[in-house]
């Protein structure tokens, strides 16, 4: 295909995606309103697969034994390019969109405080536009859409890889919400992780009447945590480890016969993560010994530290420059600045709260310091060590927020999210077109993968052959909140936007009156 022809097709794709803004907005708002936690993304997965099926995709449901996971394929032959994004949300992050202070839709309920409601709408918009062009121009190749289920638990992607779903795939583009349009390559300095729940079992007794007959599983949990926290002093500064007690007993007058603690162990390399896993096991066993209890553990999730592909990232960045950032309205900036003020978002000294990004980020190069990527992990890394992969970030959220928080949900069903998705869909569709019609991109991607990325580091899964996805997670929480949340599912047949359905004036911000603040925050 000639460069002039490719340019013409790119112009066509851009126009088509602009034309489909209403469709993108409906998908973003709909998934926002579902607000489903990891492994419980029932409505979200049904909604997305129904759209894809209607558009000629072949769906395989329940991949890797995960009821809410799937692949959707269209096209034929090589190359096969996978396009993915996460779909789960955050506990206790329910929040009205467009309101710049804490105001939940359903108090205590989960919500999209990580913005995972936007990535699949971006992907669907991009691939449907591209499909039209590929059909007409008879461009060979296969597109495979897939969801990151339970990404917050880092709990599915290593299983997809282990179970062969990426075996015949040539490359992967993943999308993740951010506050700028950008991508990166190499080792970004992120940590990998293994997530383990330790279950202790002792013996119940009357805590007042016969405490000497009890063996406290809660004592074991507390001693394990004390042991780990002393051990922390002797660990390298690149590690991150944190825990929650998921079961601490029922009531004080019953010696807890059962108690559980759930750990995330994070480090910069596979051997270091495995060392933390071993240390955790040893300390848990010691705690069981001290308390005459027994201990079992279950691996609930894992992720490698990521490494993204240079040739694909460079191809993507060329398209990002063509697309550019969305044009923010005064209302968009007003919401962003008010929220940054509300959260006292960290900002550079003297810069103030400067709102949404207005200059495009640079192509991010590999990390030069040991923990440049901060302390987060993403199991897209497991895909990235098996096929050339990149992550496209798109500007659907507000800079400077804490992450995994209700504040991160505020922009996610507003024009900010909608415009960010449209910009991201363009960058993705243009890059996919390049990958299908310029064979040298995939050839160079594999050369980088084989000769640079995996030259000295070989992928060994953190999960075993027998570990199973922890599909029981979050079941109870969703059962508790879903009936109330259902009342607020988005109805696009009645309302143009979700903001309209909720009766929210955009933006709603606290008004300063004579130095005091008013408004309904809590
Ligand atoms: Zn995420």
C-alpha cells in the first residue's frame, strides 16, 4: 500500500471515529454505571460481547475458567493483533461524575475509581472503524479483543498466557486510562507482584469462660504481620508489601478458630518476587507454630514487571503526534482545577492547580533508576513477556489524583473521559492500520522482542500449573450492593448522557463565599 493511500485511510478512520462519539460516550457511561468489581464484571462483559457479536465478532466466553472473561475475534489469517483493556473497578469508590467533591451514587458501593470503564469503549470504537476499512480494502489479518478481568487483583492475564490464548497472537495493544496521550517502551521501572492469602485455623472456645481451651487463628495473623513488619527493615528499598486482614474472627467472646490475611508482595524482578513469596511462607508457618494453629495459603494473583516493545511504541507515538490532545472546554478545566484543589493534589511549587494536560507527553523511555515506575504493578506485563506489547495511555482523567480512590471516578463519565476516549481510539486505530499494512513494524517488533527484551531474561510464570483464577473474590460485596446499584444503571434510550440521568449540572464545584466553603461534600 502506498504512503498516500495509507494517509487517506488514516483521514477516513479519524473522521469515522469523530462521527461515532455518541456511541463511544454511551459505552463509557454505561460501564461506569455498572461499577463491577474484579471477577464480578457480569453486566460489563455481557454488554461488550453483545455489541461485538452484533458487529460480526466471534466470541469465546469464559476463557481460563473465568466466567466474565472472553475473546472476540474478527478477520482471517495473519497477523493476529490482540487489543485489550481492564474492566473492573475499586471498592468503596462510588461517586457522582462531574461533582468535584465526595458524593457517592450509592454510599459504600464500588465505583470506577481507576477509570477502567473507558478502555474497552476506546478499543471497540477503534476496531469497528478499522474493520470497515479492512473489509472494503480486503486487508488480511485478525483482530482479537479481550478484557483484563480482575486487574485490581492482578488475577487473570498470567492465566490467559498459561492457557494458550496468546499463543498465535503476533502483537498486543493494551489501553489504560491516564491524563495524557502517550506510550512508552522498555522497562518502565514498575514492580511485579504475587498476591497470597494465608488462612489460619485454630480452635474456638469461650474467650471469657475457657480461653485456655482455645487456639487463636487471629493471634497467628497478628504474629505473622509483626514478623513481616520486622523483616521489612532488612528488605531492599525497591520492594512494596502490604496486607489486609480479610477475616479477623466473628465476635470477641469467641476465640477465633479461623482468620485470614491477604498480602501483596512486590519487587523489581522474578527472583526477588519469589524470594518475598518464600519469606512470607516461612513467617506464616512460624506464626502457626507459635499459636498451635495450622496454615494454608492460596495464590490470588500475580504480575511480572513489564517491558514494552520499542518499534510498536515508536509507531504509536507517530500517530499520537498526529492526533494530539483533545480541546478542553472551560467546564472541563473548571472541574479539573476544583478537584485538584479539593484533593490538595501535589503540584510543582508556584504552579497552582493547573487542570487538564494541554501539552502532549513525550515518548517515555526505559527507566534509569531502580523504582522509577513507582510501586504499582499491572499484569499486562505477563503478556508483554510473551508477545510484543505496548500500553497506550489516553487523557480521560485529571492529573494529580491519589489513584484507587473516588476522586479518580469523577471525570470518568464526563466530557473529559469521552474526549479522551475519542483521541485514544484514533491513535489506536491508526496504529493498528499501520501494523496490518506495514509488515516491517511487526518484523522489527519481534527482532526487538527476541534480541533485546528476552536476550537475558526468560519468562517463568509466577503462578504454578495448578493454580486457579480466584473467581470467588468480590462475590459477597457485589451481592450486597448490586440491587441498589441497579437502580442507577444508565439508560441511553431516555437520557443523552449519564450526567443528565443523574441530574448533575456540569461541572458541580464548591463555591467560595467570603472565605468559607459550602457544598455537599463529606
Ligand atoms: Zn488500572
